[in-house]
C-alpha cells in the first residue's frame, strides 16, 4: 500500500536527494495523515458520546490534534521548499522543524486539557454504556494507527525525515492509548468497576509524553546537533576516495533543513605535491560533493609529511601512546621542529567530551610524560579539541 501511494503521487520517487521529490513525499504523507486522523476522530467522537467515556473522547481529540499536526506539517513542508533568496541564502528548510515544534505544543496542550477532564471524572465518575460496535470501531482505529506508524516510519527512513519518524512514534503512542481505552471498557463490562477516569489520565500523560518527545526531536537540529555517524562516514569516505588525499579530519556539518547541509572538512595532502595540483583536486571534490551528496562542502588543505621517515615514525609512536591512554583519542596536523636540546612535537588531539577541566589537564600531562619517555628531548605542543560526531 505504501509503495502504491508513493508510485502514484510522487514523481521520480527514487531521487530522494532532490528537494522537490522530498517535498512531494512530505505533502503526500501530510494528506494521508489528515484524511486518516479526521476519519478516526469522527468515529471515536461518536463512540465517546454513545459510551459517555472520557477516555474515548480524549483519544478522539488526540486524533483531531494529529490531523491539525498534519495540516501544520503540510504548510511547513510547502514553506520549507521555498528556494533560497537574498535574505536566506541557505533556503527555508528549517521551517519544517519549526512546524514540527508547533505540532508538539498542540499535542501537549491536548494532553493537558484531558488531564484536567480525567481528574474530574475520577472525582465524579459517570456510568459507562457498553456497545460491541463501538469496541469494533476502536479496534479498527488501532489497525489504522498501526498502518500509519509503519507508513511514516518507512517513508521517514527512506528520505531521512525526523518529522516523519516523530509522527510514526506518535502513531504508536496512539495505538497504546486506544488499546488502554478498549481494555478499560472491557474491564468495566466484566467487573462493573469504572476505571475510565484513570485510563483517561494515563492516556493524557502518554499524549503529553509524545508531545515532549516530538519537541525534543525537532529542537535538536534547530539548536545544532552532532554529525550522524553514518553521514560522517559517507562524507569522509567520499573525500578520501580521491587520489591525492591521504586522510581527513575535523568534519563539521551545519544543518539548514533535511536536504540542505553545509559542511567543512580538513583534507590531508602530501607536502611534496605542488599546491596548485592539490588545490585542483580539492576544487573537484567540492564540486562533486554538491552533485553526488547534495552537500555544500568547504575543504581546508593540511599538508602532511610523507618523505621524512623519521617524522612519520615519531608520529606513529605518538599515536600509539594516545591509543594506550584511551583508544578514542586521535591526532592530526603532526609536525616536528628540531633543536639541539629540544624537539617540539606540534599536533592536535581529538578527545571525547567527558574530558573537561581537571580531567583534560591530567590527560595533557599524561601524554607529555609518556611521550617524553620515548625521547627526553620531546616537548609536546598540543591543541586539545572535541569531535563533532554523535555517539548514536
């Protein structure tokens, strides 16, 4: 069913790096979400009135908020697809995150509203009316929400959309809340004990938790998050695949929307190759990164000693010292400045974020001490820096 919708409504659906194709995916997902959630709201609202059930009513209005979320998502996707202009040279892609943030506030507001209603029902419970047809409607809604979760998760993974993944998570939350509502009705039918208000309270809390989760997922790219390891590997392997590039480091990615990223990276080049030759290679990589990866890439050249065996040997020794201390440590930009009584080893060390304050100072002293054991003349001139790659 998902592939049928994609093939029918998304032109050139395989070209997911294209901004227009990605917008088509978003528009289709929003329309499907609006239709399904309005349909579920109508069915559950009717059931809630018939059964006098606050938990069913809470569930119904949760679906209505989901429909409103889809409307906002639709508007957000369309606005985010606007091309770059003089005031916004990197486009309007972040509007999609802002739209998702608005959605999260709507979801939280619905949860708070029914939290208040549920507390009132706990204090003054109303008699529930039982209907087999109503139960069947609710079970059908669970099936629809399961499909919507699968639909959004599949498309979200395909086009790398955090908004769709958040919508999928929200749909699974709806499955849980509706299932709880059905169980409360069956429990009341079997035992005669009305727990509708308590279930409504649980539904409200789950709804609010889903809203908080969506807010968290959309705030992270707005604030500025670490590079995804998969993207890090894609970019570094792409850069290092070119002849004349020995290695890379210091990759930073700035996100301006799901398909709009700017990145910078340091590429290591042999120091015995002419600067014009290396510059031509760098220019080629930058051009092809825009075409093949869809990323505006800026590359800084770092010359690396390749002919002096003594320098390369000492570099390997220092790298081994770092690995002995912590295998997560790495170095780059290594240089040696010779003197008669002192030899300066100049390099940068990439350290995990947990090294702060005193622990970072102790790490520096530990490196200096161990390197001096290799040769008493060695003096480390280090720049300690943090990586930009996510742990996840």
